[in-house]
C-alpha cells in the first residue's frame, strides 16, 4: 500500500457485492399476498437499502399481520433458500475487485442491513478469505441511513472512516457511508443515486482495479499521486 491507497474498503452487500435484491423482491410478494394484500415492484424498490425493522413495519402497514422479527426471519429464510438453490449472484466485477483488494493487503469489511446469519452464509460461499469484519443489521446500533454501521466497521478495523472507501448501491446506504466520513462511491443497481452525496458514481465495478480505487480515494482526499 501507498499513501494514495485507502486502508480499507467497506462493502455493502445486497445490490453492491451480490445481486440479491431480486431475491428479496421475490420473497416480498408472496408474504404480502398470503395476508390478502397486494405488493408492487415500485413498493419493493422503496425498500432498497432500508433497515429490516423499518421495512418490516411497512409490510405491517401493507397488511402483514406478523411481528417485526417474524417478518424479518420469514424474508431472510426465503432469500437464504434462494441463495442455496441458485448460488451467490455476484454483481459484475465485484468478486474480482474484492479479491484484488485482498491480494494488495487492503483490509475489507462487509456492512449490510441483512441479518448476520444471511451475511455469513454469503461470505461462507466465497472461495477466499473475503472480509476482515462483518457488521450486519442485527449488529448495528442504528440502521442505515444513520452512520452507525460504517462507524462500527471502522472501529472494529481500528481506523478512522476518512481512511476508508465505502461502496454502496442505494441512497440510504450512501447517506450512511457519507455521514460516517468514509470516502463514498456509488455504484447504482436498481435505484438512482443522484443527490445521495456520493463522491463519485461509477456505472459498474466491471473492469475496475485496485489502481482505480486508489485513484478515486486520492482524488477525493486531496492526496497527491
């Protein structure tokens, strides 16, 4: 590593590292419909990047007569079943960039609003030692868009958030990362990231390298290359 390289890269999971957002949406429709309600793709998009407890309350308002923790467990179990059947659907370039960061000696954290058991199941299916730290939805003191998840990840890594790059695909996630002080990179997937405060927006991680991350970090911290 050099002075132009971040000490760590912090990854969101759903929609950034892996393309599980369609799995979540596939789980949402039958849940709402089982209580006689209706659900739409547009309603699902509004939940992208939201904390699970907040999302569960929206399902309650849509007629799902279950406790918050039961809704979270039901959706998580459904998504985990889909992962077990279909495998881990990495977003373009994400696995390659993650592996190259590890080879370069840059520390990594997974910062997700999914439950730890789901995050761990995804990490366990990666065929290399991908993350130094995992902060999951049931670990964070407050959910995204609060800065807590990213602050907790940086504390666990023993570093200042300003020394890290955070990669996010949702407005809520970006607001969390930006509020923490991390140098925040948006990579949109299902929703627009305009106005969410990203230092830069890349259309994809495909073909991106450690050098690209270093150049992004240097450009947005005033470090001279």
